[in-house]
C-alpha cells in the first residue's frame, strides 16, 4: 500500500474531519506503520504506542494532529494491516 492509497483510505474514513494538511500528516504516519511492518523500518514513540495498543502512551505522545486522528489509526490497523501486526509489536516489546 503506497502513501497515496493510504491517503485515499483515510479521506474516505475521515470522521474526525481533518484538513487535507492534517490527512497528509496522518497518511505519512500510517505509511511509516506500513513500512515498519513490511520493511522493519523504525518508528517513533507515538507510532510505537499505537501499534502496541497503548492508548495512554499514544495520547500522551500525540501531537495536535494525531490526537484528533486516533480513530483513523484504529481503522487503519483493524482494516488495512495484516492481522498479525499485534504479534510483531508484542515481540518487539519483549525484545524477541
């Protein structure tokens, strides 16, 4: 899934009514999640909290855009990522 496809998905599910600029930011972050899963690219603290299902961590680490987009991240992980993304995040947390 490329960044444009991610952006289109987010736009179609834009219940938080983010601006185009905000959607671009969230699409970039979702693309980083995609690349983390498929290419083992590192992700920052906020996205790490997202993929670990750490709601408190995600809220405390979110910037002004991402705090409004938490529902979009949930949609993206639930409907666009392979079902075993959680296993990868858990294994990384354990250092496996």
